C-alpha cells in the first residue's frame, strides 16, 4: 500500500467492507495506512472493526502501531513480521488462531483486554522490550517456545490448552501471578534472568514442568495451586523460592537442580514426595518443608544448611555434606509473613523420621528432635562425629516376656537401632521386632557392633553418658552374638551380661550380690564356723626363779551334728559378720574351719566385684 498512488489506494480501500479478509504479506505498513484499512472495516453502530482471515506474514510495520477494538473472525497471522517500534493490541478478540511465529518486535508487544478463542503461536518471536500478554483467555494451546523478550507479563491469563514456554528467554522479570494453566505448563529449559512471580497461579490436570530451566533470581509461588505437582529436574535457581500458602496435591521434584544463591526454600507444604536427590546447594540455605516424604539421596551441600521439617520421612542416603547441615523437627506449624499459620492438608503424622543416613559423612551432620525409629546407620562414615540434639527417638525392644522356643525371654529396656531389629526379627520372629523393609539388607552382629561403638563415642563426646550407655549395651550384645568372634570371648561376654548386664544393670548386679551373700552365710553356718570357739591353753614350768609359759590355740573343729542345729541365731550372727567384711574386702577376724577359710577367700574376691559393678551401673546412668 505504501507504493500506491492516491487513486489506486482509494480504489483498493473502496473494495473493503466489515468482515473482509486482509492480505498484506511482505508489505510496509505505518499506523496511518493501518488506520485507513481499519476505518473501512469498522461497523458504524459499534465502532469495532470486523476482519476475516488476516495475513501480515513478512510485513514490516514502521513505528509504533496499535490494533484497537477489532474482531478477528479468521486466522490472524503475523509470522516473520517486523515491528520497528511497539505493537499494541487493545480490546481485541481473536476467534481463530493468532500466529506470531518468528516475529520481531523492536520495542514492546502488549495485549490488553483481549481474548483468543483458539491457539496462540509465538514460536521463536523476538521482543526487545516488554511482552505484556494480559489476555483474558487462550482457548487452545499457547506456544511461546523459543521466545526472547526483555520482560514478560502474563498476569491473570487463563490457558485452557497446553501452555508451552520451553526455551522461553526473559532478560528481566517475568510475571505469571494469577495465571490459570488448565492443561499443563511447560517451562522446560526456560531462561529468566530476573525474579519470577507465580503468586496465585493454578496448575491443573498436568504437572508444571520447569526441567532444565534457569531462574536467575527469586521464584515466588505464594498461594499457588499445583493439582498434580511440579518438576524442577536439572533446573538452576539463583534466588529464594517461596511456597507460602501454596497448595500442592502431587509430588515436587528438584532432582539434579542447582541452587546457586538460594537462601530460603519454603515454607513448602506437600502431602506427597519432595525429591531433592542429586541436587546441589552452592550457598547457605534454609529449607522449611512439611511433606509426606523428603528424599535427599546424593544431595550435595557445598555450604551450611538448616532443614526445618514437619511430618516428613527423610532419606539422606549418600548425601555429601561439606559444611554443617542440621536436620531438625519443628513442633509448631510454619507461619506466613503476616504471622498466619500455614495449613497442612493431608499431613497427620507429626513425627519427622529420618529413614537412612547410609553413605553420609556424618562429621557435619546434626540431627535435632528427630524420630530415628527406622533409621539405617550402617555404612555411615565418621558416625562417631554425629551430633544428636534434643529428643531423638530410637526403637525399643519388645515389652514383657517373649518366647524363644520353650524358653521365656525378657528383653532389657534400652534404645536400639533399626538394623538390630531387622536382625533379631530373623532370629526371634517379628513379634516386637521390626523386620527389614523389602529390598533392605539384613546385617549380622559383626557389622552392627562398630555402628553401636561409634554412636556411643558420639554421645560420650557430647557429654551424654546415660545415652551412650544404651549404645554400649548394644555394642556388647552384638559382640556376644558375633559368631565370628572366638568362643572364649563370647563366653566371657555372656558371663558379663548375666552378672551385671555389661556393668549397666545395677539391679542385676545387686541381685547376684544378694544371692552370693546368702550362699556365703549358709556355707559359713553349715561348714565354715567351727563347732565351738577354741580356747587358749597355757602350759608352764617353774624352775628356780624362772617361769616358762607356752600358750597354744587348738585348731577350729569342724561342726558336727545335724544341719538344723547348725542354723542357729548365734552362728547366723557370726556368719553375717564374715560376709559383711568380705563385701568390703576385709578379713572378719573370725576363727574359721578350712572350708570356711576358702569360702571367705572366694567371697572377698567375688562380692566386692559385684558391689563395684552395681556402683558402676548407677554411675553410668547419672553421670553427665
């Protein structure tokens, strides 16, 4: 049209009427020429331009252009068109497809008070300024694959079909707050340099996909709704991620994601799985997560981290901790920035359970207020440097009596490891002992003894002697049941267990002391005390003025007569004196028979040892 003279242009425009098709492919257009065309296509009653099929493919628009109050009833195509300035679409309606494939806009591209009933294709478009796509709805699929823009605004858009933003590049900010993605949103390999806002966005039916995306600054999902979850596999995040009051009904995956300068993630409430496996945290971070499961397998923390968790079953197998990482259970719900409690739908179990730390270098690991009932510790490195803070719950043996064949067994109350439960379940059955989950190896006592030993040292270094005592008991139990150990060693450990519970059961040691003292008293009354106390006998000779006297004491006579007569009150009193002195390792000074002498020697060896074991057991429970 730019090359037509006035007559030719007038003749061309005279042939136009509302609803006509427009074909200006490859032509040069200005705002003035465009207004002349649109004026011929407007209905006088409404003032709206009615266009049929529109073709501006390859056209060049000089300066800023505005399309306002227009009804496009057919396909509208701007493929490969070039806008030297800005393009504004206001109060427009596209009844069929809108195509902006490989279009180039030097400055801004705005869509306001606009609706698109079919597909919107912007494949490969390049926009130098702001892309403001604030349309009411896109009835079909929305294709923004490979689009490049300076800033993007999609506030409140309702995408009724699939929304594709893979390879979408934004050099500044991007706003998707309040947007509705009815049939999935794909941001795979999108690159957004500035902050990204999805506050109040809704993702329905299909997962929101951010796999491989590069998000340069903070990412906001406050009050967003994920009906089927989201994936950030391989994504690179440069700032914080906020999920305050977001509603997630599916799983959330951050596998292989890289968090470069992320300081805070959360509060994230997810009734399903939050997967951080193989993720990398390059800077200090705080994670606030309430989830059904939290998986951190092979996750790498290159700086300090604090995991503040609720409800979650946590698996940190083979994670790499280069700096201190704290996994802490939080008793109260998370709160929003305005101090409102965040709801936790679908989460009922208040415990935070660590399921495995296998393969982790525990030198930098701190567990605080965590349930370790099902935690697996085998193959953990530097377990002796693990720090357990607050109330960390460990599994207990079965209560009451159980049976091993025909013999009753009463298990000592102590804190154990899940791996010991797995092993004992194979030996004594699953009544009270928890069997190993499917696919989890059951380890023998030779493997478990070093685990107990290292955990004992960890608690001793933390000045928790009573807690370390239970791990010492477990270590000795595993050594006693280790079939690879020499038989003699296992027999000594068995005797040590029977006599005093490895020096940790004062009642058992005192019971044996009482039995030993009772046996000693009876032995003394029956055989140890002589029949009568021997009297001194003095004999002398008088020769001149000198007197010579010789005093002899007869040897104690063995008691005679029936045993019943030997159990007298007097003999009991003497026997008690002998026993009382033997307990404190002293000689009684009482005349004894040969048998009584050996009984006393034995008592002076055994009974102080039992008393010492009882004192040791008490001290191990009260020492700090």
